[in-house]
């Protein structure tokens, strides 16, 4: 169908603890925000579904100069009425004349959004938008925050650029399970992201990303820092943009040797250590061995301490031990103090530490030369 998905930043809506905020984004099929405004200027009416967080979505759209002409709903009990001064029209009347209208779905529950999108697609409406809210770092409050924010948004647009969004939305794994989930990743490691930029902006370095997931960190920081990037991951995905990645080592960092002659200036491991099946200490020592003498290791992990298979991290088996099964979810969530303890025993020195917007521990570490 030639469908492309585009993402636009709308509005910061609420302030949250730990320098966070709630932000509205606009996801659109085929048209970006400027094109939607041009359609409205040319006489095409903007219609917003009367579902979900309607008032908040209206305000977010107002903030960027998009003012709907009317609302719509599929329920006969609702249309022909009005909300906030907007007439509520029949969804079916809108769909049957969809070339006269452009439909936007407000922030709402995933199952509601998916049912509306299916309704549109089944009726050949393939250009539409929806509003989605995320917990987001308030980059506007920090130095060079606009650069950090813009690089993340650009990476997200690159990642959805070639995705068959229609097939994804209609599959058993709709967009909320993957492509909306990873958009929130930076809320887990935004301090690491900021520290990395502060440390290496303007410097050409080598970096290793362990367990890169969808590659959000790597592909975003590459736009800001002169990097040569390698990945280590036990699985790969063709959906990840890899233009900026030098080498991809398909390996299990816990159990396999990493054969790399040259060491790294920086190693990043975001939201990975809690997935380790084994005691993290030997693996951290192995990772330390991949660092240059003055290299920097960045770690983030949730410290909610909600999921754990062991009473303490010291009870976790050593790498290579037979396990009843391998689990890829959260095996053990370390408290912040436990993480500091493990890093200290691994011979790593804390340079910076903090807690992210989402409640993840963020650490910047170097080799502790006092113990060598």
C-alpha cells in the first residue's frame, strides 16, 4: 500500500518527579503534521473521535495549530450531540466520505485504538493519525536537551519508516506491544544518554552496546557523537536500523567468550542486567575486560525489586550452570544499593549515579585502578 508511519512531538502536558514529564505524540499514516495542516488549510475537515482522553488530546493538537472541525462516534446514542462545542457526527458518514475528512484518534486504551483502526482500514481509510502519551524525560531542562530530544525523535521516525504498519496493527502483536513500547525506552536511561553526550561530544570513540534491543540508544547517540558502534546480542531482528552499526556479534554475553582484539572507549548496557540468568558478577568482570584503561561503562536497570527468582543476587548460579529453563524476562531486579555493591566487587568505580524518570538506576562507571 505504500504506507509509511510518521511521528511528531506535540506537547509537554504534565511535570513528573525526577525531571520527567508526560508528552503527547502524534502517529500518522502517510502524512506528517505539516501536511495535515496544509490539508486543513485546503478545506479538508479534521475529525477527532470522541473517545478516550478527548480533552487532553484536543489541547495537545491545539498547541501545534491543529483545530478539529467536528467529532465523530459510531454509537447512535452519542452522535447528533455535542462535546466542548463540537458537533458529534456519525463515524459511518465520515468514512463514506473520507476524502473530505482527515480522522485523528485521541489518546485512548490500546484495545479501543486498535478497534477504531481496524474499522478504518476495513473501509479503505488508510491515512489517519492517533495521539499517544508517554512518560518522557524533560530534556528542555538540561544543557543540549533539544539535541537529545530531537535525535531520539528522529531515530523513532527511522525505525517506523519501513514498517508495514497496517499488517502490524492487524496482527496478533499490535503496535502497542512493540513499537509504542520502545518509544518509552529513554525514560529508563535518559541520565545515561545525557552523561554519554557530556562525556564524548566532539570526540571520536569506539562503543559497544550489549543487548541493544531495538537499537534506540545506539541509533540516537550516533547522531550526536562520532562513534564506531558494535553490538552484542543473542538475537537479531531485521526491523532494526543498522546503518550505523559496524559489527554485530550474535552471542550470549553471560556464557560465551567475546573475541575482540581492540577494547572499547565506552560500553553501554541499558535494561539488560535484570535479564541475566546467572550471577552478574562474573559477567561484569568480563565486560570490564572489554574496556580500555580509561573507558567508561554505562548501566541502567530497573530497581523496583518486584521480580526476582532468588532471595538475593548472591544466590544466583554461576555462568554455565545447568538451569531448569532459560528465561528472557526479568530474572532479578536489583535495588540501587545492590547494583552499587556488585559494581564495586567487580572492580568498577562509580563516576555518576542517579534514578531515571521511570525509576531505573543509571550508573556511569570506570575501572577502579586502586584495586589493580
